C-alpha cells in the first residue's frame, strides 16, 4: 500500500508536468487544428534558458525564493516571445496552405530548435544546481514527499485553475473557445482571430516553460533532445484526454503520470514507455476522441 | 428614398475563388432604414457578396463603401465594430456553447455588455430565453436560425446582413422569421437580406436585386419585381 501511495505521489508530480506541457499542444490544436511539434523543443529550450538566468541571478541575489520567482517570470516571458515568433515564422504564412504543409513546417521548426540548443549549449547534459530548492523531504506514514514535489503540485494546480477560469469565465476566454469552434463565425462576432491565436501561443508557451523548468529542477539533468521524449509523452497525454479539450489535457497528463509511476514502481521503468503506448492504443480503441473529447453531437 | 442617406454602396465588385469568378462586377446600394433583398439561385454569388461585405473574403476589384469607410481593405472584426453584423448561411452557431454564451459572444465588440439588448432579443425570440442554458448544437434548425439572428443583433448593428434565413425551415417557421425581420426593421436596423425564397423576401423588402451567375440581371422596387413577368416565371413559379 505504501508503495502504491508513494508512486501515486510521484505520478501526480510527473503528471502535473505532463499536463502543463500537454496544455500547449491541446490549446494550439484547438484554435489551429495543428499539432505544434516544436512545442516539446520549446519546453527543452525553456529549461536551458531558465538555467542560464538562474546562474546569472545566483551571483547577484542571495535569496533563493526571489531567484526562483524571477527565473520563472523571465523564462516564461522569453519562451512566450519565442512561441509567438514560431507562430509568425512557421505557421502563419501557411494558414491557408494544406494541413500537411503546416505539419512539415512544425517538424522542421522542432529540428531547428533542438539543434539550436545543441549548437549553443553543446550535446552533453547540463545539470541544475542542487541547492536552489532545499532538499527537504517529509515522511508521512512511510510515504515521502519532497519540497520540490510539493512546489510542482501546488504551482501546477494553481496555474491550471487560473487557466480554466480564464477560458470559461472571461470574455477573452469565450473568444478563444469561439475561435476554436468556428474561425469565420468568430470573425463575424468581431473577434480578432489572429490576436486570439497569438494569445494562445503565449499561454501555451508560458505553461510549457513552467513545465520545462520543473523538469530541470525536479530531475536536474537536462539534455538538448529531451524535448522529443517529454513532448511525445505530453502529446500522448493530450490525445488520451481528448485533443483540443483543456480539462482533457490536464486529466490526460495526470493519468499518464500516475500510469508511468505505477509501471516504474511495480514493474520496471524500462517498460513505462512501451506500456504508455499500449494504454494509448487501448484508449483510442474504446474512445477514439479521447476521454473528454467531443462529447456533444452537433446538429446541422 | 433619394432624400435619405446611402448606408452601403457597392461598386463594380468582383470576387473570385482562384480562377473561378463568383461575382462579376456588381453594383448596388442600400439606404438607411431600408430592407433590400438580393435574390438568386444557388451559385449566383449571393453568399460570396455577403461574405465579401463582412470581410471574410477579399475582393478582386471594385469597392464597398459603408458610410465613409472602404470595407474591401478592412479585416472582418473591424467591420463588425463599424456596425455591420451578419447571420451567416448555415447559421454557424457555436454548437458546444450555450445559447446565452452564443448571444454574449455577439456583443464581443461592445466594451460593456448591455442587458437591455439581451432582453430585447429574448422578446423577439422567446424560445431562446426558454433555452438559454441549453447547448446551441441541441437546438432545432429554426431555433438555431433565431439564435444566429439574435447573436448578430447583440452587437447593436446599424446594418444587418442575413444569408438565407429561411433555408431548410418549415413554412410556419419561415413566417415567424420574416415577421421578426419586420420588427427588426421597425427598430431602425437596415437589413440586407439574401434569399432564394423570392416571394417571401419581396413581400418584406423595399427593393430587390436579382443575381444570376455573378451578375445583376434585374433590380427595382419590390412591387415592380413581384409584378414583372420574367421574375414571376423564373423565381415565383408562375406560368405566363
């Protein structure tokens, strides 16, 4: 039982990170019907950018709380700007082109970012400093939970709650949902769809950057092509939850994290990836649109 | 009508999809407070004309003047804030949003949401009020059409573009919809109505234009058109 709860805690931690990254895929898919394959690499890039900012700040500021807060803010701003740039350069010129062209452009952008990271920081892994977040662990009835895990869980849940509120309760959020359903009809409401797409990229990239920083701070080792594997897992999470559906991405991320952790706990971590795809296939067989995808039939 | 202000002036408008010309140099105008109808069969270019006015498609040449603004170079969301809104062909309601969410999106260009407009729309279409919490995709075709018109009115437009509001509706519903358009006109909104149902449209409209494969072939006051033998034969189903 203790192993189960321990793996549940670990799984929720990893799951929150997957969920944050999955939101970027699902939101962009929602408005553009495009899988932004470069998103995972932007997440990897954010870990490197965050590390650079952290090392610079560490020389100037002594309080690690201030450093962490500033690292998150600056990284989110920089990665959002890159997200917008990515959309302008790689996707906007192809808005009216066939779907496949945009997918190829996304794959190209992914390779450019991945190899760009390698050119700048080299092919060897970089290590996040261990003393930024104090290594505190609590033992609650035999189950260990670390300060870093707690941070990941709390910050992820707060961000997801804020996003959910924004999308469902604000005027801009409603415009985003409308643009995802029918772009021309949204334009007829007076919605500037191009601006909505830009905001979507900003939010998706900012959430992804938080995910990337968590990967760096939680696992500590980062490498130039890690965007591929984290991106793939998060993408699978988005599909499991129902691509285009925001609560779906959150749910899919959590499920995948817990599933991975349980496999690693009871079987072996080397099985985790293989069985992830078995899970994906099984879910796709029974719910082709994902767990929360497209529940409502539209009448014509 | 000549003492009144021209609200919309379309001149030599040409629109094409790739190499196919859908609208081949049409000119027409709409005065403030009028209901003007554009009639024509499928593929005559009616929808293309409305979509071009709303800025969803770019024209090849010609001009669309609304008050003093040239619309052909303006993006769609700006045109809505100038006071032109459209209930598009096929209704295009946001199916997975509720009726009320759809209506509120119609008021997107308004800085502050005006509850009086919403209650006016609920007065026009009591059915929508009954179903305000329901998802728009679960409404019947007629109710979706009411929603599409109501949603377009939420921006408090000066000019309302209606694209085949009667399409696919039962005759009794067509009557209701046209009755409502009359009310909308009386409230001071100028209406440009695109229709295949020529009889109903001409009974309601002040003037009409007839479009055939991208060109205007007839124009005139509704009464003249209703009485014209060519129109009667081709569009009203009467034999000479």
